[in-house]
C-alpha cells in the first residue's frame, strides 16, 4: 500500500472517472508490506488474504477509515440502503457462495441496525463477518455520540465477537474472525473497530489467519460409534433420513444422496435442508414439520430409525416432543456436540462433519435394511396426502399457482429467496427444489423482510461466481416486502437481475390464519389493506413494475419478468383467505397434521 | 377453501411442478384425505427431555447438584459470556466464582448448578463452545469445596460471639461497640451449621463468595488440566 492511500481524502471522489482504481497503483498484492500502514488498511489486507470478494454495508462516521481503505481494494463494496439489508444481503451471499458473507456498518445505530441480520445468521448457522465502527477507544464507556456497546449487544447472537485493541493486531483479529465464522459449525462473528484503532499507523502486517484453537473440530466421527449406528441402520425396518441445513453447509449433498440411494432409505428434509436431496426423487418425501408435507410427517411419525444429519431438531420441525418420531432410534450426525441430545435424545451420536460422517456410514453399513414394505408405505402416503389446493371459479388467484408458474418457467439452478410468512411456506411447498444453495430463506429467526436484501445478496453472489444466467426469484409477502423494499434501490443502481413476486393478500397472512384458527377470527392489526401499489412503487424506484390479478395474466407476467434485464416487481393480488396447509399446530403431533382448516 | 369447492381451473393442469408429481386428477382434495383421527398412530412416546420412553430402559432424570469447573482465558468479557450463557439457556445456577490460576492469563470459573444429567451435559457443552473457554467439566463427586463468608452480627454479647467464632474456626475481622464482623470458611454444610449458630446474636449482613472447588489427589479439576505442576493446562481441543 503506497503512502498516498493513507492520506486523508478530503475532496472525496465526486468526479473520479473510475472509483475502483483511485490512481494509487496496483492495490492487489502489496498490502502492509510498506513500512507504515493504518489499522484500516490492515483490516482490508486481512480480508483480502482471507479471500473476501464482496462486502455489503452503509457508510458512517466511525467506520470511515475502513471505507477509505476499501477505496483502493479489490473487494467489491455494495452500498445498501439500510444496515439490516446489508446483514441479510451478506448472509444470503454466503449461503449462495458457500463463503462467509461480509457486512459493514458504523457505530451506534449502524451496529444496532445490523442486529436483526446477525441474529438471523446465528439462528441459521450462516457464516458471516460483521465489522462495526466504534467511537475512539478513549471515549468508549462515556456515552459518546453514536456509541453503543456493540460487543455487549451482539454477544448472545454471535459465535464470538471481538473488540479491536490496537492497530498492530487488528488485521490478525479480523482474519481470525473471518476464519472462525466458517470453522466447524458456521455462524456470525463480529469485530468492533474503534476509530483510533483503524486510523493509527502500524508496521505490522496481518499473516494468514486460522480459526482459534479448538474451534475447528475433527471432521470424522468416532469409528466405533459409526459401526454401532451402522448396525442399527441395517436392522431397521422403517429407516428414514432427515437431512438438515448442516448437510448443505458441509457440502454433503452428494454424500447424502449416495447414502440414501445406496441403501434405499426414504428421505425427508428440514426447511433449511431443502435442496440437499432432490425433491423429484422417488425416495424424497420433501420437508417435515409444521407446514411440511403430510407424507413427510407420517413417515417421521412412524419411522423406527431416524438418521438425522445436520439438524438441531427445532420445535417447528418436531412439534410436540412427546410425539416426535416416538418409536425411532435416533442416529444424530452433527458437528456441534451441544446439539446432541439437546432436544431429542440421540441413541447413536455421531459428532463430525456431515460429508465425512455420511461417507463413513455409507462404508460401514454392510447390508441395506429390509425396507421394501416401508418404502411402499411411504409411497402410499405420498398418494394419500399430497400437497394440494383448489382453484374454484368464484375465488381469486391462488398464490400456490404463482409459485408453480415460476417453477415451471425457470431452470433447476434458480435461486429462490423469501420473506417470512404464508408466501414463504407456499414457496417452499409448491416449488420442487433439486439442488443445494438454491433455497435462501430465514428459518430460525423468521425475519420478515429477509427476501429483498437476500435477493440482492444472492444475485451478487451468483454474478461473482460467473453464474449470471441463473435466475433469482424472490417470493415476498406484502407485509414482508414493505419492511425492506428500500433495497430495491440497490438492485436498480447495481442493475441486478432479480424478480420479486409479491404474493399480496392484503393481510399479514400467517397472523390472519392463526387469528382465524385460534383467536375466533378477530383480525387485530393483521389487516394490510393500506399497502401502496407495489407496481407503481417499483416504477418509482426505476424497476419494472407489473400487476397481476387473474390466472391468465400469470404466465405472460412471469415470462416478461424473467426476460427483463434488471429488477422487476410483480404485485400478484392473490386470494386473501387462502391458508397454508397442511398444518401441525404448535406443540401438536406431526402425524396429526390438519389437512383442512376445520381439523385445527 | 370450502369442502365442496369445484376443482380445477388452470391451476393444476399442464404438468404441474408440484410435489405431488402425479398430475391434477390423481391428487385427492385435502378434504378427502383421512382426518387426523382416522390415521394410524404410533404407540410410542418421548419424555420432555426428548428421550424415547422405552419400557426396557425407562429414563427419568432428577436434578442434582454439580460443581462445574472451567479454565478460561482471562480476557475482557469472559465472565459476561459465561453468565450470559447461563441466563439465556435458563440453567439453574447457585453460585459462580472466578479467580486466577497457576498460569498467567488463565482463570478458573467454578459454578455450582442444580440440573438433571442432560442439563449438566448441556452446560458443559455450551460452555465448551465459548471461545475463551479452554477446558470445562464437572468436578468429580468428592471434590474439595469451600466457601468464604463474611458475617456481621450484633455485638450485645461479644464473648459469646467470640466463642461461636472459635468453634467454627472463624476469624474476627472487626469488633465495634455495636457490631462484630466475622470471617468463616468451609464447605457448604459447615457454613450452614455456623450460620445457624450465629443466628442467636442477630445477623445484620452476610456476604458469601459461593463455592469454589478442586478435584482431589491426581484427578484434574478441569478435563485435561495437569495437576501438581506449575500450570501447563492443556489448551483447546482435548
């Protein structure tokens, strides 16, 4: 890094021809090699060394030194409209790219605005590094302007967080935080950067970083435990795989497919596990849980050997714990020992990396379980309890139809992002997922507003990987869309090829559904008839805006949107009264799912 | 969606991509599917700890007292991380003490908890995930435990207070015209007995440190910790 880059930049870059070059010579390979650089330059050098290619963020006072160092970096920075959007975009970028996402914000409100996105990444075990500016060290604790105890606020929602203590070590700290985010069970990390630390000069160059000791565990499960589990699998009469998000994070989809197919074992997934196993495979029963398929929930209720990989047995999956897979011996594969027997007792705990342990299991099982009758039973349940919806003449456009129309019009590698609510459930139920990292959603935290910034992050990731041809479709609800739609401005500015399908039912629909089922139809604060006209709003942002009210308009609108070069919003006015079914009520038995409302 | 809704509009025609995969005609309407009570039911159940209730191996767990010892890196926020974890996960904790060890930069945290065996297991595993935690485990049952108590009583009968203090090997730290402050140490039973004895004088204030503990003999207090040396506790990854 040349000395000029360390000079204060007083005049800004308002008329610079090409801001990525900045006139400081080759920025790529000489970071920190000069006698003096700043802490901020050290931060950026560490990020480049770690392989970070893209950052999402919002400028602000305390983070300015880092942004100034990014000015001459190879890292692409995508300015977002709101820090929450930056965190979600980074999260989704990481999900699609398989690398930690990176987001930046300033101190105080910048950092607190990241919190929702960090918590979301934490709940879904998504690798992400957040860098936050902080007031200068000497002001910390004095309630200075834009001071928040960011480390304190984010402590329970990060894998680990750091307060940077000096320009000499800050590069190494950032490098370690990046590696820690993806080590073992992935998750978000954060480094809080006081402004003096990033401004001060240092002679130290950050070295290649590694995760801290003890955080990158042995990928192999104990061999004896694998043998014991293999014997249980061989002896099973009703074996069932349950593939969770950990399968995708461990890049274990191939191993998972090979294991299930080799031994003829039917497969369910969790919601985060969608895409780990192709849903058009005969063995696949799609995903289980509250709004999972009836056949997945029947299978999970009746299995005698549940081979659960990379899942934490969330309550939305298990329903009431007393009736969850109540006759199953549980083989539980997880990289995080704390997940073993946390919610569901593991008879055969296998601690290790999903990819490696599935290979170990595939090798250890000598004989396929005798499960032909069980496979027939699963196939029968598929016939008996299909996902379905009706389209009577006197009812408005059904949202499920919109999801199916997009699925039919796009390729298998299409990336789907969603907000949270009814539209999210329909997008997961009525789209046939076949590949990992194509389903990008907010599962554990259930963050309304995730969809649009996630589509931005997913699009940028696909483009960065040279996969410009893949489609990115965001299914959103009217309520969800309203929460983060300002990020549409980013999609317009960056000319991102995304289609946002708002399934607009003029309700915060999942709440309305619960009010009808459990609160005597009292629609308190769930009525969203006050929404703006989203197609016109899209035009105001500079995107293409379309509106669809009936079946015959769906296919042409889908085609126009997919052909359009740039961001599109389609405001689908769908049946406000449509409900998400089947449904296992909170704490209920999976096998007792309601197929229609009056069974709730 | 009414039960007798006429089926099919464009919706499920034309090679639907839906999970049913068998076309519109083959899909029974939701209302025609077997109702919950008509479906086959498994007979098994799990208890609230997620353990399969097996007539052969019935598993029921009562809570018990356990002493957990952790070696941690002495860095800012480590106590906040541990206490935050305990409160967030609703672990039932009786006391928590922190202090230096034989190794510079390492501290020992000792917690007394009241939990079931799976709960104790969770505490250990969740603590082990904290980056500054080097090693953590339950101290074996016959650990040496002790607590320090400061006790302020009324000084109406100084001689009697002194006698009880002697009886429990305590020390008088302050004696004034109206109050006497005494220091006591010992395991929990001994402290409880002493407090009972002092109650007759009128206890004004108490400050207790909570239990701290070391394993007996050659047994390491935290897993992997090397006893009897000037430190060198093992690092992560044991």
